C-alpha cells in the first residue's frame, strides 16, 4: 500500500459504559492511527457496536476519556462528530428506500451545506452554487464506487450488496477523515464481500481515510486490517497486528474456538 500510517488521532482511555446495572464496556483502552484500518472484533454481545457508538457520540461513557486529534472530549454529540470528520455506516442498512441512489448519497453532503432553507427554497445564488458543487462531489463518489449504472434507481429495487455500497457512498460523500464501518459485509455473498473489501482498501489507500471496522469474517479482518482490538463481554482481551491477535491464546479461546 502506498499510504503511510501516521500518528495517533483517536485515543480511547479507560472507557466504561453502563446501561442501568448492565456493563456494556469495562475499562477499555486502545488508539487509532491516521490512515490505518483498525478492526474491532469479538463474539456477539462483546460490545463492538457500543464502542462505535461511543466514538461517534451516540453513547456517552460514564468513565474514561476520548481524545480526538489532541482534544479531550467528555461528550461527543453525533452532529459534532460528523462536522469533525467522523462518518458512520450501520449494521442494518439505514437508507431512504424510496429515494434514488443519487439522492441518498446527496444526503451525505448535509453537514457541508451552508445555505439556509430559504435560499434553497428560492434557489438563490449561494444555494445554486452549493447544489452544483455538492452534485459534482456526489458524482465523483458514484464513479469511485462503480455504481453509475444505478444512479437513478430507487434504492428499494437494489440487491442487498449494492444497497450496502450505496450506504458506503453516502458516508463517503461527507468527505470524512475517519470512517466507522459496522459490519459492512454482513449478509453478503463471496463476490459481494470481495467487492466491498476492494472498495474499503481503495478508500483507505486512495482517499487516505482512516477506517475503524467491525467485521465477523475473520479472513477479511486478517487480510485487510493493520491492527486488531478484540473485545469479549465488554472487556479488551487482545490488541495488536493480525498475527499477534490470531495467536493470542485468550482470543483463540474466546473467539476463534479452540479448534482453530
């Protein structure tokens, strides 16, 4: 890969998250470096999605610190995360099914729009310039993800794998510096997974986007990740490069199964 992994841009320190008496995350620390692909793995219920929700401000941990680009945040609100360059896709596809591919990806530009509602309604100068600029960016994303042939198709008519690609496109339209991917390959067939892997690597390599990835397919994780953190029952049990994690006895026991 031509990219160079840089310094730490996200540092999670001693994160603990509870819902009532239930501990979702307990004293978890790890960091993310600029331009890397950082995977979070673990069995179902390990706390992986909760950790992504902490990073982009959906959940606020009771203990611990989140340091993003050198600034400590006690609380991160989702809209602030978005304006600071953190974009997110979800385990369950969260697209506007009645809208076209183009219009869905266009909604990813909302955080970058400055014209107010009235300017847009009256199609005034700034709104018109903005619309053209945003459409140009969206067309670039569509070209990048090789979905030109479906740009005017309502999302509800698309097969699952393509819907997942459109959701990736909407996140990319925000031009994030960090992309959080929650099981981007769940439910895909082998061919769709290969396509998604290629696009994730291209986003990381060509666009220079830092990626934090939750994924159950261990082959995928080991192939594309720079570093892997392993959670089990809301606790961290492993952290390192793929080979270290693969050979960690605690990880083998908890996640890979003794047979591996």
